[in-house]
C-alpha cells in the first residue's frame, strides 16, 4: 500500500485528540472514512464496517464456540463494544487487527465464565477419539488432527487454551498474542510451554501422543 491510497491520520492520538499529522500506511481510505463518520453518529457507515469485517470476526469466534447461536451473540458483542470504543482507535494498525483484539478478549471471557461452571466428568467431544483410534493409519490426516486438537484443547484452562488455539489455528506468534491480550511476551511463551506439556499429558492418557507427535 502506498501513501497515495491512505488517509492522513492522527498518528499517536485519537480521532478526537489528534497527534502529529502523518501518513499512516495501515489505515485505508474506506476504513478511515467510515470510522470517522461512525464516530460522528453515522449508523450506515458503521453498518459498512460490520459488513466488511463480520466474516473474519465470525471465523475467529468460531474457535471459541461451535454453537452457531452463541457464536452469533459473540459477534454482536464484539461490534457493539467496537462501536462504543471507536473514539479510542488510534489507527496505528489495520482496523481488522483492532477488531480481532476485541474478539479474542470476548471469546476468552466466554471461556473464563464457562470454567466457573460445574464440569461434566465425561466430555462428549471425545466420542470422535474412539472412531479415530479404530482407524488403521499410523498418523491422523489434517482434518482428524484438527478435530482431536480441538477436543484436547477443551480440557485445558482458559489461559492455556487461548494461547495454543491462537498458535495452532490462527497461526499467531507470541508477540501478536501478547498484543491481543495485553500480556507480556514472556507470559505468552511461559503459558505456551506449560500448555503444551499439559496437552501432551492428556494425549498420552488417550494413547494419541505418537499419532499427534508432529503437532505437539
């Protein structure tokens, strides 16, 4: 993207309290125009932002719940929170990055709330493991491996589950995870090491370690 395709943006400030006016190569004209109009109360402009980014945000939140109704509710929460936070958007990264940060924290809150609920002793997600173990192949194909990983991750604590979900399924590095969650990179690295160790222990108990060795 070149400066010719970008809007002059108050880098280091906000829409209402601009800093030095510099070209910000991260914010495209379309996003800037709609964000600015939304802050001024233009609901149609915000509707365009929702339409533009609803699909990737829904895809991200699908990592946090496989319930379509609940996923839709989470998406709505994200865009409601984003709407009321637009004045704080600094424009120092693409708007989608900012929305993903809100979405990740929204999904994380869901897991934290669920972790407080009484847990069943048996997890229905692991019904698939019996079918997979009955197969003749020594290794799982990518689709099977993804299913098993989702099941294994569901047994982890929210912090551990979040880090590995973003690493395995969103291909996020430790720095990006830290930025999304407001954590230090050292915390993310420590969390990832601990989470992998816990997931290995679960995989060993399920006799899946060898078949998932390439993943873990």
